[in-house]
């Protein structure tokens, strides 16, 4: 237990304002019970007229535009067109700084343009069957200055992030009346063919959005479990854990649809544009943001590892991670989440430790079974993520680092082995759980399989 106990409650939004003016004053990624980790409302699709030059470039940027025509990235003309057409709109940013939804849209759009500009040369080489080579090593002031400003206002890094730009603030509803049905979701911005809802790029992003729309139930279950544990209410505690399991079953079910909606053979063609700067061969000395910093800057790239759902489960269930450089990367990813997400996750971590979630669960057999089922959903998620990495990346490219700059072979297993170990510890501590035998048999089998696969890919890539 820490020296300073976490407060018993976190200021969650239980309802979302319907007034646009009120919404504009709230950080879009304020954690709420209705939306969980999704933004409070669908992201803006259009920018103010003063940003028409930015909008024009973004509309013409994708390899295939909304009209189906080849875009600037298809002809490798984005860089020169940007330098010719884009003015420095930093002063215009300050005119809308109090409208946080608009600032969020500007952050998303400047991130897309910055990543496309920096990585366009790498994409050209990749399309020729060559290595990535070097990206552009300098971000021009017309991009760097407004990007740095919108990042400062919105609390993000001045580089593409999972929530604020690439995924969770990058969807629209084709028909608002139909809500968040997957078939009704579309991308706002894309690099390749993503403006076509049936494309693998659209599928990759929109499956993530579809997963996270179940996070409200996850947040509610976690908060209820923490409250009940603190009060010593066993029945309510078990109900909270049941809510966590129910939410993660839905998340994992949606996640499994990735195989059909985003094909392994397509992924690496648009993956080029979501690489970061940190630990990437394309940017050996970082990137200079002109008129922002004289020193080169370095940021991790877009990564689904920056989602907040699994970190919530890790913190709630007190999953122990080994003290390794790989875990240090996991900790570094925390700073690439929306500010209110970070605050909530830190509160969950501290509160779970204060009330002793794991210990309380082990004091009752039914609670222990539910706790193990919750761990099993985290295992299921991380195992599927490993399977995606194996089929979409390890079998397709020799590039050694993931988009976020982590070692592509070793990083995910670092966390997955920890979940296996904790599940085995729980079963042992309770004296065996015959009702969970199928789960534990799978844990033992998967652990051995993962060990073999990690050894295989490490050996192949070192030879």
C-alpha cells in the first residue's frame, strides 16, 4: 500500500452533454461511462474555412482519394506540393484554441500530414521492393509550428498517436441515426485506400474503434469492483468482475474480426506511414522540427499498444510485469495516451493497490474464479495480438521494430508471459480450480507454443 492512498472515487462523466458549446469546452477524451475511452462525441469531419489549404492537401493526399483517383502519395508528389501550397497557420490555431473539438481535429489532420510528409520517401522505396531507407529528416515550419501548437493545447505529443489522431479521433458515422454499428463507420483521413470502407486500411482502424466502443462497460465494471473491494462487499465485487469479463469478451469478439476486415497481405503497404521516429532506422538522429526546436526530436509511432483498455485491466488486476527494458517501453507508452486516460489509469492502479484487489479476490473461491476469468480475457487479447504480429508482420517483413519503436519479436511476449505466470500463480494459491481446467490447460499449451515461436523468430532474425 502506498504512503498516499488514492481517493475512493474518480471524477468520471456519468452523462455526456448534448450542447455543442459545452462539449467544445471539454477535453474530447474525457473518460465517461457512456463512451468509455472513445471521445465524448464523434470527431469533427471538417475544419474551419481558414484551414482550407490544409483540408485541400489532406483530401488530395491518399494513394486513392475519396473520388477513386490517384492522390499525391500515389505519384510521390506530396512533399513538393505541400511546400508550395501550405501556409503557416499557427496564428489561426490560436483563434480556435478554446474549441477543444476543433483543436482535436486539427491535431489529427496535422499529424496525418506530418507523417505522410516524413515517410513519403520510405513509401516510394517500399513500393519498389527496396528497404525503407531514410525518411525526411526535417519537418518544415509550416507543419512543425502549428502541429506543436495544437499538440500543446490538446496535451498530446507533436506526432501521430493512436487515440488522438490515427484511430479513435478518425471515424465518422455515415448515417448518424444508425449510431456505432460497424457497417456505419467510415474513416475521416487515410493514407492508402482507407476512404473505401471495405479496404484493409479502413478495417484496421475501424475494428479498433469498434472494440473501444465496449470500453464504457469495462470502465463501469472496474470502478464497481474497486468500490466494492474497498467497502468489503463480496457480492458487488463479484458483479464488478463479471462486468469486466463481459466487456472483454465483447472486445475480444470484435478483435477477432480483424482477420476478415484487414488482410495480412495488405497491412505492410499502409504500415509505412504509421512508423514513429524513436528507434527507427528511417530517422537515425531524430527529426528537426523547424522553428520549434534546434535539437532533433524523437517520438514513438502510432501503436495499438497505446489503447487504454488492456492497461486498465493490468492495473485493476494488479498484473505484475518483470523489471526489464521491455517493460520500460510499456511504461513509456503511458505518455502517449490522452491526459484524462492517463489520470484514470493511474487512479485505478493506485486504488487497486490500496484496497488489494488481488488479495481480496483470493479470499473467496467464486471471486477467485471470476478473477481468473478476467485474467483469461487479458490473455486472450494478448495472444491474439501476438498472432496478428506473427501473421501480419513477422512473416511479411524483416524490419526489426514495431511502429511504436519496440522490438518486434520480444515485446509482446514480455507481457504475455507475465499473464500466463499470474494465472498459474492464482490457480496454485487457491489449491486448484477444476472448473477452470480447460483454461489452465490452454495456458500451459500456449506458453510452450509461445516459447517455441519466440525462439524461432529470434533465431531466424539473428542469422
